[in-house]
């Protein structure tokens, strides 16, 4: 089902931000896990028994296990695309659109795709897989204009994604830093820590100064790593297709691991989680914990 686009202006977003309470609605803790070898190559083909999970030092029983390369996954994939349509994109928009559409077309197993187009404002539309033509039309129709409300776009997406059951992957494309958000960089980090999405950031930063590029690389890399994802920085527009292919490989190689915590408290506290792989020579990339569910006592 298609959800109507939401255009959030400055005042509306301020109201949303101050009223926002980000809480986990489910008791199962789930983690997107990427495994690499000593050369940095993605490790595929692992099974449930190759992993161990510890929460605050206490071993947990893995009750959910799925691989991203499975043709039929036991969990739904919800895919998000944050797409920069600010004025600085004017000369790059054609190629950027084509690369993003080609990427989305390569993920036919997504249950739905949420498009978040952002410039001065944030516009959100969710499409079912059978509405791909409408999604393509919307990506192609939006003209570059305005400033870059990157953090607000992330916040709006996270607010809408928190109640989706299944695996959530978000791909962000931008050509610059945030210039117009109500939300701050610190607030967005906190929201990402509260979520169980995996963020892959694609930053085409060639038009920024060297110092701006360094700052933006650091910020995008930090945001992605908070979720167990990764940031990519193509040097030329012609490299975008290859960059999206790398993102797709990451998605296909990802494992989803979930468990019901032995800690029954619903106090909203931070819980440190360590996922280990038992095979030697392999490294894990995932988020480092989660906030426990919070329920008011009667």
C-alpha cells in the first residue's frame, strides 16, 4: 500500500522533534551482522552455530537467524532510500537518479521501499514492491532545489521505521553536509543507537573543500558504523553504479541475529551486546547494543 508523501516544513518538524519519544516496541533484540576475513572480504555461508551473543556479559540463546543471500528469508526486508535533492545536486541529478533506480531494481525481495527525498524539506513516500514504476516516477520527477536537511530526513525515516517488523536497511545518498536541519548531529547519533536499522551511506563529496570533505566523511562514517553499516565515497559520478553494487553485496552478505533477552526488566536502559563468530580469522561488524524496551509501571 502506498503511503501519501509527507512534506515537513520547519515548524512542523520542530513540533515533531520535541514530541518524539523513541522506544523499542518489541522484546526481541535483533542485529544486522556483517562478517569479514583478514583481507576485508565478506564472509558468507556461515550458520547459526558459528555465532555467539552476549548481553552485558551474559550469553544469550539465538532464536532468530537469517542470511541476506537466502532466496526465501524468514524475515521481511524493508528498504529505505534517503536521496539528496538539494540545489547543489542540479548538475549531478540525472546520473544520481539512474544509479539509485538501478540499485533499487536489483532488490526485488524487499517487501517495501521507503523513499525519503530531502532538501530544505523532507518528503516521505512508501511503496510496495509492485509499485516500483511509481517509485521510479517520483525519483525522476523531483527537481533539485533548496538546502540540505540531512539529519531531519534521517530522524523522520527512523520515526516511521521503528514499528516495522523484520530487517531494515537504509541507504543514504548525499553530495554534501547538513545545512538546514532542526535536529543536531548528536541527536541523530542517539536515534541511530536506539534503532535496529543498518545504514549504508554514499557520499559524493567532490564539490566540497578538502576540510569539508574530511568533516563529512567522518560524520557519515560514524553514523553508518553506529548501525554496523559502512560509508562509501566515490571519487566520480561514473563510480556510483559500482558503489551501489558494493552496498548490494554488503546487504546480501549480512546476517540477521535475534534473541529474547534473559533480562526481563523494561526500564529503557542501555544494554551492551557483543556478537562473536567462533571461526578463527573472522571479524564482526554490527551495532554495539540497544536500549531495553520501556514500559511505564501501573
